[in-house]
């Protein structure tokens, strides 16, 4: 779903007027910001806290991964390329979290 939205709708909408590079920066920025809730924004002792440095590192990482997903789409010529790349990334991340860190 994320690929259909970010690399499909968002990217395509901005690419028409701004070009692919600027559209990729926009969709990658949106993608990274939406992932703050995964790491960096925490609920501790009945209050929300934004962990500044971890949030910055996480958002930068998600931005770069999102650019990789865009290049996968561009290289394959299809949104399916970014979907497969994103799926492989998530599978690798799940493997690391549940098997290597356990």
C-alpha cells in the first residue's frame, strides 16, 4: 500500500510539474516523516516524547531507503519494482529483529 501511495500517487502527481528528482525528494520526505511513529516518538510515563537524535537518524535512514525504492521503480520501469524492493527490505528487517536480535 505504501508503494502504491508514495511511489504511485504522490510521486506521479509531483513528477508531472516538478520532474522526477524533485518528486522523489517530496515523496521520500513524506515517507520518512510518516515513519516517525515507528521510532522516535514514544509514550513514556503518560506523556509523548520526541527523541530528537534517534528521530533524525531514523528519518534520514527512511528517506534514503525511500530513494532506493524510487530507483527500484525507475530501473524496473514499473511500480512492481518498488513493491518488491520494499517487501524485501521489510522481510530483511523482520528477520533481523526477530532472529538476529533475539
